[in-house]
């Protein structure tokens, strides 16, 4: 499955931006590039932007790994389901489409599962990992016995769609209601603050700033969202018995109020044998996603271009 030795390109595709990195065989980032995601322009435009991001990097790359938003089946290279974060993204032939645009073999997976890959590798054989990323949505990855779980059509690990008491009655992006993402994601916490106050707010960071200034409603909104995530993770930890629990994404970086509330809720759910567990940040920091994407080229199926590589 792995590409030939040499540098590879890691692409992290999100709803707002594409992060690209040229990654050396030793795992070091040699070059970087960032560009906006044309999320409202359709899948062809997104594939074109991914191809342009790859071409912006060194031309000696041997393969491309893509960590992509949506439900991705790495075996087929297809985006099997998606929210409207990227318009028309479901049904996109991500692996084949990007291989044609770059002339390089392409490996792809869901963004959170890809990011979790190096975490799992660092734990060694037979490890169990529980990984959640809280940002615009709530994504996740689960590995057991040293193997990442993909599930039917790549759906495994979508922790944001667990039922959550804190989200009772709230509509979810998937079309159901009462799911964790509706109250725990960045937009979910922001919307909760708006419901508590009757005032509109532009972004989660504004809520965090108001909480730091002593706004009780902002404190409550952040605490409820963090508590919902912590409780869900604690319950999953009881079911899985993980070696490591990782909490990633932009929302946990808003400050200690969020992390402390999540940690308390997580600990309160744990069985006695698991009380040593603590949620940890990702090992690779802000490079976790692009490094995870690059690592896919050695662990996931490669989708090859029908034509020879040209000018990359």
C-alpha cells in the first residue's frame, strides 16, 4: 500500500481552508501552503483547489494523502456522506479525482481518523484509542486492538452523532435531533449563548472573551458544551477501555474554562479501573492533521491516476 520512499504531500481539507504540507520521510514538514476552500462552489472546484494546493509544493513528492471532511471510505476513495459544510460533497470520487489532477497516487480518509493515525501508531501494537475533534462539528475516531475502525462506508467514529441529554430537542446537521454536535460544537455553543441571552454573536471566540470577562451566560454556554463532550467521552471510555483519550480541534483551545469542565465531566463518568485516564491534546499539535494525512500514504489504499504524472 505504501508509496515509494521520498517526500509526500499531506492535505487537510476543511470547510474553510485547505492546509498542505510537504512531509519528509522522517516526518518533518519541509514546506507549507494554505488556501481557502471553495466550499460553496461544488466538488469539482474543491478537487481543483486540492490539486492546486498539491502543485504549490515541491515537485519531488511521491504521493498525496488527504484528510477530508465528511464520511470517507478509504477503500473506494469515495465521500459517502457529508453535511452542507462543503456543497455537494457527498458522492465525490476523492481518491480518483485528485489522482487525475496531480498525476500521483492518492490515499484518503476522514479528517479526524487520519489525524488519529499517528496517535495510534505511537501507542504500539494492540492499543485502543478514543479520539475526538471538536470544531465546526464534532468528529471522532476509534481504534481497537491496534486497528482503526472504519465501519460500513467509512462511517465509524462519528462521535458527534451520539445522543446527548444536553442537546435534547436541538436539531443536528445530520437531520436528526438531540445529538452531541448540536450543543458541543463551536456553532452549537455559540447558538446556546444566543438562546440564553437573546443576543446574536459572531463567533465562539467572542463567547469565550465574554466568559473571561465574567459573563455568566457565556460561562454557562461553554460549560454545558464542554460537559456534554466530557460525559459522552467518559461513557465511551467505559465501553472501550482505551489506552489513550485525545481531544483535538479548535474549540478546546478557547481556554481553561472549557478544558476544566470537560475533564471534570469525563472523570465523573469513569469506572474505577479507568480513573487514571485523562483527555490529552494531540501529540503533533497544529501539524497533527497534515502529518496524519501524509501518513495515510503508507497505511491506506492508494488510488492511482489513469495517466502518467505530468508536471507536478
